[in-house]
């Protein structure tokens, strides 16, 4: 679907852009219906929901591109898509950027981890040389067809090499042409403030409940200087907890009649998923 306003234009406007994580068709439709300015296609959630595997470099470019294409067909809201490390060398990065842009994403997130990558809030992440990531960013910038397709440069250097190295890399990545900077896993509000004081490009904050970075309110994030806040797994954690309760009740009681937690109405879910269009089609083309 066509977005009503591009992410690039929204970033030029005042205020924090809150981007909830989406990982499948249901989450994408729900988030799209809520009126957010931007969504975030989470790699963690996409890999978990489609493959039942950890976000540890196990999903291929083709598998992730399929997820980008599905979400683009489903939503009108601009969305940032996780592109991991670009799925290989410089030629792969160019191919990935062109593929994500053509599929309908508004931005691609590329990170400086060693392949195979790992989720940003898990241990044992390693990063490539900063100079190698600079080359990736330059390739990404040259590969895109439009400047409205944004490049999000993420560094995972904080956990293994400290904040100063992460800040050095963010500065290099911004100078290489990245539109948005993403310093992963600051471990305190003070570190978040230092990141915002140094950055010369719009900054993205990654709010992972239970992760390394403290989850802050919209007001605090704006005061610190962030422009985008992604909440990649909030909805997935909520849905998973609800499923734990539902499956537990079914196992113990043998029926959903014993459920105590509220359920999303079946008729509303059918409407959300587009059954009304199916029924209208059948009515229009029904045999006499």
C-alpha cells in the first residue's frame, strides 16, 4: 500500500516518532490501524514468528525480503525494515538495499556486526572494522533509487568495546551518508544523553523491555534528543504472555470456556483481516 506521508518528511517535523514492532500479518494490520507515523519490522520477531528460530543470522535475505514484501502489501504506514548486516559483502549490501526499497520499505537498518549477527540485547556480539562498515554505508547510499529511502546505520560496539568506540563509529557512519544513527544497547540514561549530545544526525532509540537499555517515556526520550523510538518486541511479548495463559487454560480445563482473560472478538479479527472484501467479492460475482 502507499504511505500517506514519507518517513523522511515525518522526520523533518517536530516530535518523537514512535514505531511499534510488527512481525507478521496480524501485527502489521493492527499497528497500521492505530495511526502510528512509522512501524518497525523487527528481525527478532520476524525470524521467531516465521521460522521459530532465534535472531542469530539464520534467516536468509530471501526469507526476510518476503516478510518485507508482505508487510508493504498490508500497511499504509511507512516502516523501517531490519536488514541485518546486508547479508554478505558490499555487492550483497547493494542488492539488499535495492530489494528492500523495491519491496516497499521506507528505510533499511544495517548493522556493523560480524556475520552471523545476533540480537542486539543478547551477549557475545562482535563487530567488523569501522572502516568496513563505512564502505557498506557508502554502497547502501549509492544503491538506493531515492533519497526518501532512508539508511539506518546501527553500531553494536557499545557492549564489547565501550561507549566511546560506539560514539566514534556513529560519527563515522553519519559522515558516510547514513540518514539515521542507531547506537545499540546504551546501559543508562546518562549514556543515552551522551549519545544524543554527540550525534549530528537523527537518532533512534531501541526500547526492549527486559533488555540492556532502560525503557523511557516519550517525554524523556524527546528531552534527551532522540527522534525515533522503536518498540520491537512489545506487542510480541504481550501476545506471547496471552498465549501462555490461553494454552495453559486449555491444557488444564480442556476448554476455552474456562478462560478468564479477555479475547479479541472473532468478528473483529475477521474484519481486520479483510473478510468483508471477500464477502463483497462473492456477492458481486455470485452465480445466479
